[in-house]
C-alpha cells in the first residue's frame, strides 16, 4: 500500500514537471509567436537571399557554416530548419545542402546559401574558415554522400529523420567539427532505427535516444538535454543557459567556433 501511494506521488510529480518544464514554455512561446506576421502559405513566403553572406568572389577563404531558421506556420512555434553551407579555398560558389520532405531528401543548392526560410531570417549556428575549413570539407562531403536516409520516402517530419537529423548526422560523422544544433532543431536526436546509444552530435559526450521520441544527452558542448516527444529542455553548463521548448536557448550567447 505504501509503495503504491509512493508511485502515485512520483507519477504526479513527473506529470507536473512535464507540464511546467515542457508544456508551459511551449504554450507561452505559442502566444508570443502568434503576435508576429507570418506568410500564410509556401507560395507567399520569402525564399530570397538574406544578403548576410559576402559574395563568394570576394570571400576567397574556405568556409563551413551551419544555419537554422524558424519553419513555417504552426511548426515555427517549436521548430527550426537547419542546413549546411560549404566553400573551398578560392571557389566562386557556395554549396548549400538541405533535406526536404519531397523527392530525394538531400538537396544541393535548391535555395540561396543564406536564404530566408519561410520568411524567417537565418541564424548562424557554427562557422569554420580558412585552412581548418578546407581540411574538413572532404569529410563533410563524404558524410553527405553516406547519409543513410537519402531515398524516396526517407524523410519523416517527426521525430525524424528530417532536415535536422541530416545536419546532426553530418556533425556526428565529422568529430572535428564539435558543433551542435539549437534545442529547437526537432529531429536532431533521431540517431537511427534500433540504435539507442550514440556519441552526442558534438562528439563531446553521449546520447541515449529512443528513435527521437525520448532521450537524454550529456556532453561538454550540449550540456544536459532531455528530449520528450521531440521537445528539448536542458542546461548549458559551459556557457550558462537554460534550454526550453519553443524558446530554445536562453542565457549567455553560445560560442560559434571560428578557426583560421
């Protein structure tokens, strides 16, 4: 009898924690998000260049960048879309790689490298330049080629594999990057079917995940992240911040690695 009462109390506490840590921030962000002006459809959205990248003819250095931007309509309440941009030394063209939900998922240069995504301004998540970037690009291209879900029907909006699962795969496949995606990158915690344990995307710790539906990450770069149904809450210890569903990271700005 005592153990049954204890279990009921524990269950109630877990439910309350889920409500306050996961659902309440998401609800507040939904209200905040609804105050903005967002395009009503794919066709009316802005997909043009945000002009945040220098001309590739002027920027002669090799470069690797990871971007993310809020997705469209109701999905923007809690999720971002992520993509990768690379350029070799003295090359006069940027190469953008995304995963989308129609046709073969991996796309090359379907959009401008720094384009708005569904009218949302792209946010730089990670950057490497110079000789370090030049050395990483072949490894990144190899990871793109070996993405295991680049087949028709290989895209699953939730919990993955999706656009964020693709970028997390590239990051995980190239340990030297030590990059991470924002907590709002729904799908980044999908690590494969039947695969429960994996290095964290940054390769600075470990990740336990049940096909992206639930899991936990403990790593130097990510800090502590708890994933429930794709929503992520956690703490960044390296550069103190909290991570909340909908809002993402709140606190000290995360370091964007820039190497020469």
